[in-house]
């Protein structure tokens, strides 16, 4: 259920894309890196609920442009 949203997050969210490509650069297989990206929003949501906080978009990161438009599908 989180596989396709992870692809979108990698492509359009700088933080998720950077994390994916860092994992791939360390030699992790693509499926392992995608699984790590699938897990990140779950951990974030759990932390927000646990601390009774609301989501605040990080305004320091420009998420208007995709991380890497040339790589699709992911390698």
C-alpha cells in the first residue's frame, strides 16, 4: 500500500529523494532503499501522534521541483 506513494515521495520530495539516493550510493539494493522510504512517513506520523503535534511543512526546502526528473523508473 505504501510502495507507489514512496515512488512519488522519492521523485517529488527533496528529503525523501536525497535519502533514497544516499542509500543507493551506500550500495543498498533498490528495494531495500524503497522500503526505507516507505517506513519514513509511518515513523513521522507516529512521532506526531505521540507528541500531540501537528504537521508543519519545512519551509527551508524547495519541494516545487522534482529531485531528479531524468531517472524514471528508479534504478
